[in-house]
C-alpha cells in the first residue's frame, strides 16, 4: 500500500484517513446506485434491504436521532470504526477533561509522518493511537484489494434488515450523493406541499406515496390546470438513482465532500491533492504501472478542477460546525 501510504503520510491523520475511506469507496457507491436501474440487481437490493411496514418506515424519516443511531450501528459493525467510536465516546463522557483524550485529539490533527518520527524518537510512547488506526485500515484495505475476506460480511449481515439500515442504504446515501440533502428535510418539505422536494424523494423512494398526506399532494397534481406539476412528479416516479449518476458524477461528488470537510477541519485540501488520492488508489488496485485514475472522464487536471468547483457542495450539512474546527 505504498502509494496510498505516501498520500496519507503528510496530511492530518484524522482527515487523511476519512478522505481515504470516501475516495476508496467511490466506485462501489457508483456501482451500487447503478444497480437500481437494473431489474435483477435492483431486486437483489430490495431483498437484501427489505422495507419494513409503512408505519415503521415513516417513523425512520421522522426520527431525529437517525444519524446518531446509524453511527452506533456502524461502530458495532467495524473494528476500525469501533476504535474511533470508543475515542469519541470517552471524549463525550470525560467532556474533554481527560489528558489522554485531549492528547489523542491533538495528535489526530498531526501528520502520520510526524507521529511516526516522534514514536521512533521516544521509545517510551509506542503504539500511537492514530498510527494503529492507519495500520489497521491499510492492512484491511490491502486484503480487500487482494480479495481476502476478513469476515466483515458476517458482521454486517445481522444488521441489514433493521429499518434504519435499510433507510441508510436505500434513501440516505442516494439523497446525499444526488441532492446533497438530508432526506428527512426533503420528506418534511414534501409533507408541507413542496413538490420539487417530493419529486426528488420519488426518484429514490416510491414508497413515500403510501403516506396519505404526500399522496394527497400527488393526487392534487393530476388536476387539469397542474400539468407541469404532474409531469414533474410522474417523470420523477419513473426514474431511479441510476438515471442520475455516472462514475464521474460520483467521484466529483465525493471529491467535493472531501474538499468541504477539509475546510471544516481547518486543513483545506487542494483539488489536485484529492485527484492525487484517486490516482494512488488506482495504482494500488491496478499496479504501479497503471495510468492515473481518469477512467476516460477527464481531459486534463483543469477539467476535474472545474467539475469539483461547480458542484453545489455540502455546506448545508456542515452548518452546525461553521463556527468551530473539529
């Protein structure tokens, strides 16, 4: 994993590992969204993530703790995320007064190279927290790229039918990638009669028409004097996430997310740095002699830069962090 290691070494540990995770999964996210446009693959997704009864499904949309609950499930599914989760939980309980927790947070803003140099110079403090995290993830990533199963699927299997996990897979991820919106906000707006929000939701979730209030707005759009509204809603109903994505769009969306979160965390990446991350991952997947990761999508660095800059961005998701750095 020398190519990826070279990229993460000189960047803040927490930000580098978070960015790596998103860029690494971008092609899989694209493949997942494309599956909704294929009857056979879409059927498999629905079988893997079965919808609960309507009242439970609507309850997830209205659950103010859905993100917190999803985070807890994610932490229990993955040993790596579990270690980070334990850190965050200790920080919450100690209210940042524990010197060891404060030090780990501080080190998360340092580069892996500096942390490694410090560890080599000071033999009394081995096994730095972030160096452990980095090694664990790079080792597991090496296994994934080589096709070695670490048992992760078995850990995940028991959670797939939970309504909140089904919601994350079938609604939350597509909504964030396609619209940069929390689907709970779209749902609330749709129930208040905002038809463009209803149209967005219909692309990713046809089941919301079973909600009486929302169906009332859909039915009202069939009136003769509301042809434009009706055409918009019926077009959305016929679409799936697959109709709105390309690999380029997903990679640009992920790149923009990485760019925006890097600003929030106080270490803004350049777009070329993010593009370089894609390059490094491609070399790990295809070999050192592989071409840089363009996938035939970009004529030059400039075209990638323009695509990321033109993306609407995720500022609305980070508003609560606007006055402080992580």
